[in-house]
């Protein structure tokens, strides 16, 4: 038979989970409510067989397909749990374990009075997949001796993103831009054929981009200025983004998965020297891509992770404090030098975020119980948008978006869940490098949620929810268990 023994069934399940995570990291990198803005990149796979055609703006068909794969994995994973064991681990506080389910039920209730049913349906389906991932981690991965096998899929997806981002930095972005200009000049790319839903009113090109466009032939420049502003800004941006939706999302996936990938490589096993050399090279490339992404929040969060990582070293308390302080100081000085011009120009993205957050708070005050419906911040923002401010579809703060979309109960449930989870994990003493790395990655994901929208990007949300459930329920000595205890 294909899987006669418990360990063979575990391997099949973990391979399916790994394939799911790998696929997410190059095909499901857009926020679920605006996936048409950034079609998947061609990586040499027959994407048309997955339902993605070159002219498509939506990932709906492959998204449903990958959820079916997840469903198959669920059936296989749950089938190996005997009925008496279908209970929470003693390591996982019961009240924390059931909070996300209560939060999800509240999202369903909020959907009943949403201002846009289609957006809310897409958002709730995504939230449901996150809940499934979380409970797979709690009830299945936490009981598997070979559980870390599934993380290799996510690690491979990260590596593909880093390779692509590196290529972008070393000429890929310029080559792409030149190809686009050539298509515009030949008429192959026509601004009049761009869908109207890609256009945002009230947006204008930055001065530095307009100056570059003005150096092109007048006819080409005129056509280029007719394209949606966000498209043109992406074409002229020096910031790398790999297969992710935009540079800050790439930074998020690096912060979430680079520690885990490095821990997998340096873990015990064959070819340890070669693996450690590979891990060092990957760390250098990963940090370089984080820098090239231009993510200011990513830079600051990486300093927090570095400080947290140094605290795990078997050194004296005084030396640890000195190392952490030095790391923070050097990192902050570098940050100030790197982004001095940005702050001199007024830190526009920071100001824009304050506008988004203010609108979210006003919406939550007006609709305190159920909000405007999951994923509907764009509509609520139109009412509170300051004059001449940038439009947006997401709050750039996962926590405040809960308040705006599903009221203060949705906000309280989500904050209580993530806050209590991170606090619980921070108090556990892990010796296994993979566990320490997962905890660092989850801390980064939770922190980035204060300035970004990782909850709404499957490539970020799925591995985060899966690993969170796994780590909350897993025994500290999980990898020392024998198969007979599964």
C-alpha cells in the first residue's frame, strides 16, 4: 500500500503540507482582496495547467485548488489521530487554543452586515484556511516526530524568492522596465486596455519618476504616464520584491522564514559542513535582500530578532546586555544614515499610515460591534480619507483592521490571541534550534502586523498560523520521541 505504516502516513501528510507551503510562496503572494494587481511570476512551471492564464488578473482558480490539497492533507493528518488523542496537548493553554475559532465565528457574524459581500466572502474564506492551518499545527504536527520535514517546503519557497530578488537587484528590475517600455512602444502594451479597477483616483507619480520618464521619447513618455500610478511606481522602483506582492511583503517572508531555514540547515544530519556553509551563504543573501527591499520596518524588526537571538547564547547576563546594546546601537545608526533623505522628505509612507490608522479608529467608533465587514477597509476609508491623501485597500495594521472590519470584539479577540500566544512562547525554554527559530519568526510576523497586512497575504499567513499552532502544542523534546508514541 502507499502508506501502510503510521510513519509512512506521516511522510505523505508532511509532503503535502510542504508542497502547500512551497506553492503559497510563489503563487499566493497577493492580499486576498486584491490579487489581480500582481499576477504570479513565471518560474518555468506550467501555470496554465493550474488555471492561471497570461491574461488573467486573478488567482481564484489555483487558490481554490490549493485549498483542496490542504483539505486532502487535513483528512490524511486527522485520520492518523486515534479518538482518545483528539484533545489538546497539556502544553497548549485551552483558552488560547480556542480563541482563534471564536474570532473566526465573529468574522462570520460580521459578514452578515458587511458593506461589500464579495470582499468579505473572499476574506472569510482566507481566514478559514488560516484556522485550518492553526489546528493542523496543534492536533497533527505537534504529535509527529518528523514534523519539521514540512518546513522544507517553506524553506525552498523562501530560497526561490531570494534568488529572484537577487536577480532583480543585479539588473533584473532594469531589464524588466526596458522590456515594458519596448512593449509600450510597439503597441503590445496599451494603457487603454488596462482594467479600470487598477486605477486609483487622486494618485500622482513622484517627481523623481516623472523626471526619468521625461527623458524618454515624447510619445513613449505620454503613453507611460497613462498607466496606473502604482504600476509605474513599481516599474521604476529599485526595491526588490521577489515573488511577493511588494517589497515589504518580501521583508516579511524573510523575517518569518529565514531563521527557520537556517535552523533546518545547521540541524544535525549528513553533510553538516556543507550545510553550514550553505546556511552562512543563505544568511548573507537573505540579509542583503532584506536591505535591498528597502523595508524600514523590516530593518527595525530584524534588530529586535538579532537581540532576541543573542539572548539564547550561554553567556553571562552582563555580556548579553552589552552585545544586545551594541547590536541595537549599530543597527539604529545604520538605519538613520540609510534613511536620512527619506525622513528629510517628510517620511510620506509613515504619514500615510497614520492616516489609515486614524480612519480605522474612526470607523471602529462608528461601528463598534460588528465593523463594516471583513476586508472592507477600503470602503470605510473613503469616508474618512484626508484630502490629497493616498487611497488604500488595507489598513497597514492587522490589529486596527480588525477593529474597523469586525468591531472592537474582533480586535480584542485577535489581539488577545496573538498577544497571549507570543507571551506564552516567550516563557518556554527551547533547546531545539528549529523551535527557537520558529519563535523568532513568529515574533517578527506579529510585530510586522503593526505596520503591514501579513494576515491577508496567504504566503505569509499560512506558514505563520501553522507554525504557531505547532509550537503552542508541541512537547519541548518532540524530536526525541519514538514513532510508537505518535
